[in-house]
C-alpha cells in the first residue's frame, strides 16, 4: 500500500428533516452573512429553499440568493457570484442542490478571495484559501458534498475542467435522502452511474496489497447494484435512497481510494462529451466507462475477473480468464442499460464524426495520461470509437 494522508473535515448531517437545521450549522461554522446558491427549479418547487431560508432566519443570519446554476455549471454565473460575494461582504456559501450547484459554489468561494481570474484554479493553479462552503444535497451522484473537487465549464470554447484542493471540502453537508425522492428516474440512474464510476476509477489500479480499499470499493459497488433497481422501481423507497446517498459520499471522499494509484481517464474522456453535448455526466460515463474497460482489460485480466466475480457474480473460468473479464464488463453495461442509461453514441446523442474534435479538446497532444493504463491520443480515439458502436 502507498503512503497517504486522508483529510475529510466535513461534518455529515444525515437523515429526514435535517435541512431544517441548516441555520444552526451555519452558525456553528461561523457564517455571518450567507450566499444561498441553487439551481433551476427543483429546490424551489419542493419548498426546500423556503425551509432553508427559514432556518437561517431563525438563527438571525442574513443571506443573499443566487439561483440559476445549470447542470454542467458555467463560468458566467461563477463571475456573478464572485461579484455578489464581494459587494455584499458574504463570508459563507451554502449550496442547495446537486453537484453542479456545489461545484459552482466552490468556484465562487475560491474566486471571491482571489485577486486574479478564478479560472486559474481550473488551469492548474492551487488555491491557498476559499470562503467556507457547506451543502444541502438534493441528488446522490457527484460526491461533491464530501470532495475537494469542483468541475466548471468555460463557455468560451466550452472547456470543462476541474479544480481540486482540500480548502474546497465542505464544512458540513446536510443529506436528507427524502429530498432525492423527487428526482426523475433518469437523473437517479445518472447519479448511480457516477457513483459506480467514482469507485471504478480507484478500483482499477496497479498498486498491489490494497485489500481493505478493494473490499470497500466492492461494498459500494454491490450496494449500488442492489439498491439502484429498487429506487428506479419505487422512487419513494426511503431506505434504498438512504443507502445510495451515503454510497455516493463514501465513493468520492477518497476513503475507498487511499494508498493506491488511481486512473481517472474515463472521467476526462467523458467530460469532453458533457462539454460538447451538454449531456448528464452520469449518462456520458455509462457510454464511456465500459468502453474504456474493454480497451484496457488486458493490462490486468485478473483484476477485471475480480470485478466480474465479486461484483457481478460471474463464474470464474480458470481455463479462459479473459472470458470472465469480458463477462464482467458485459454485466456492467447490461446493468447500466437496465436502469435506463444510454450505452452508445446514438443513445447518448453523440456523433461519431465529432471524435477527432473530442480527442483534440481532450488535449493530450503527444503526451499520455492515466494511472492504470497510460493512454495516448490515439488510444482515446479508439475508446470513443468503441463507445460509439457499443451494443449489449
Ligand atoms: O437545477 P434543478 O432544477 O435543481 O435540477 C437538477 C438538474 O437538472 C436536478 N435535481 C437535483 N436535485 C433534484 C433534482 N430534480 C428533482 N429533485 C431533486 N431532488 O438534477 C439535475 C442534475 O443536477 P446536477 O447538480 O447537475 O447533478 P450531479 O449531482 O450529477 O452533478 C453533475 C456535475 O458534477 C460534476 C459533473 O461533471 C457535473 O458537472 N462532477 C463533480 C465532481 C466533484 N465536484 O467532486 C465529481 C464528479 O465526477 C463530476 O465530474
Ligand atoms: Zn463523476
């Protein structure tokens, strides 16, 4: 196992009705004037926003509001938020929504206390500080409620890029599984796919002797395979929603990934799809991740056999391990299809003729990237091609 630090300072406040305590937790973490940041309609329609505002008012904490975050959040609203924070002396940002809202809040938090352009942090610069961010999570998916990451799209050129730093980890995250019951089945499934992808990015590693994280990864994956069909069949199944919500956090705080090399190419390759077509990140991953697996499995056939047998219950064929590895990948793609995810370019709304442009934007040039298998631009093009044609 490799050396590691694990720092996860977020206080997770989990369960029914916990959003009514948002004001108390803002007070606990020192917020004096809050920016409530939210998305399109869901938090308003459900009455969640009113409940959060009431909880701040109960604590006598003044706030300003900035809504309108779109899925695949854009830089233009981030600039607006930064200006608002500066003009109004905001000292605490409360994100009410999903990964997009939380990521936009994190970007504003960095930009508000930085003299330069916040985009510097999405171009490789490390932030030294940020305003404190907290979340009221409404979708189990990106894991941003526990992560130090943020992904923003720059409208000029539609570049989707990430920033990462422990200063972005939320002070607290309120997680009420009941809030996720209003999600359309498609969004629920996109979230489930993203959660599984966050585990697979860590599971496929060249580091050996990582039994504890292997087994933690498999626990999250098995939970998702069991619970996702239950919530698709019954959106109001609180217990299944609760298990999925916590799985989403566990998948991405990095507790399942410490001490091991990680890959992350599927995410990079997907981000070009959600940047170009504005598709949901999880839907893009459903198309890319099995294609990536088919391209790289020969690098460590036995690791793919481990996934196939332990997660998808495939029979191990010791005479022909490759067939077991491929059966596992097939089972993963069939699972994604069964929960309503697209499995190829057509179903996603992507176009084969865009592949050269996608590869170009991925921006590897002559370099290579990835922790499990180092891919070249040519390899990335091959993965897009496998994804374009994929069938069950
Ligand atoms: O805008 P509203 O009306 O709220 O609708 C949202 C949005 O349309 C809706 N929604 C959210 N909660 C709901 C709900 N609808 C009904 N009931 C609810 N309770 O769902 C839609 C998608 O929301 P979004 O926030 O975009 O979803 P998600 O959490 O999947 O976030 C996706 C973004 O996170 C990034 C992705 O790239 C993408 O931009 N990621 C962030 C990561 C991180 N910060 O650590 C890691 C991930 O790998 C990912 O890249
Ligand atoms: Zn993701």
